[in-house]
C-alpha cells in the first residue's frame, strides 16, 4: 500500500481525491495547509507527495524546498491552475518531479503516482554508475543525483536525472521525444511535452561551462547529446 501525503486547501476537491485514492488502496494523509507539512512528512514517511501550490501559511513550493533539503528521492507532484513556463520552472527548482494542471482526472493522477513510485524504486535498486560517468568536462552520477564540474557540485532533481540518464546512455544517437516522455513522464500528452522542453532548457544551462557539450534538438523527432 503506497502512502501519499496530500496537501490541498479546497475541501470539496480534497474529499474527492482522498476518497478516490483510498478506494485504490492508497493510504492518504491529507493536510489543509503547509504549516506543519514538513514535520508530518518526517513522521509519516510517504512514498509520494501530492502538493497543491497555493496553500495557506506556506505554499507547496516552500514545503517542497524544505523537504528536498533533507530528502532528495521522495517524488513530489504539484497540482496547480497555473501553466506558465515560469511557474513550471519554480516547481522544478523547488524539487518537484511532476506537475499536473487543474482540473485533472483522477485516473491521470493515479497513473502519475504509480509511475513516479516505480521510477524511484528502479533507481534505488540500481547501483551502477555510483562514481559517475564523464560527459565532456562534467561527471554525472545517477546514484547521487548530481553533476560535478571541477570543484563545483550541482544537485539535480529526480526527473532531470532520469532524462539525462536516457540521453547519456545513447550519447551521440537520437533519443526520440516519445521514448523520453513515455519513460520519464509515463505518457506523451501535450502538457508533458511542454515539461520536456523546459527540462531540456535547464540541462543545456547546466552544461554551459563546457562549450563542447550540446543537446541538439531534432524538431518533432527527439534529441541528441554530443560532447
């Protein structure tokens, strides 16, 4: 039984989501604000977090940042009515792994919860590349979720790690958008496709210290990592 920490201040929506998840054998702990969410997270130890962004006392982004300061692996899904690129970036910078726009279907939420949990389990069971692999002048470690450039270490999000791992495994070859979306996001619908574009932009920025590294876009086809 998966344990879900659910933050939502809209009572009617929270009731529907909680009851629907419980009927699918999820154990759901619901909070109406972000005030005590970090303490509850530490005690409850959820498998997946589902956070509304706009919350009283402390918003979902703030809660996620505090959790990520101590826990780098528990998946976090943000729920929000916003869909601007700046909002997406804020969510990913806060440590989010996924982003669902309201209104959403409960089936979609359940699929994404299960997918993120499965990805987390697969990653935790993979001991390969613990020391990291070289990408140009960088060293990428999936086990530590980090990029190293000389003495600089950058922690990257779980989903950034999954995406970069796919590109690295096929370095020099085309990795299709559909493969990336199906593997990292669980499906290739439009909103996830937008998320992928945001992630690619962020990865390019991370590699700016080595001009020989390129993530080439093949429009409507996919991406190629070259060094």
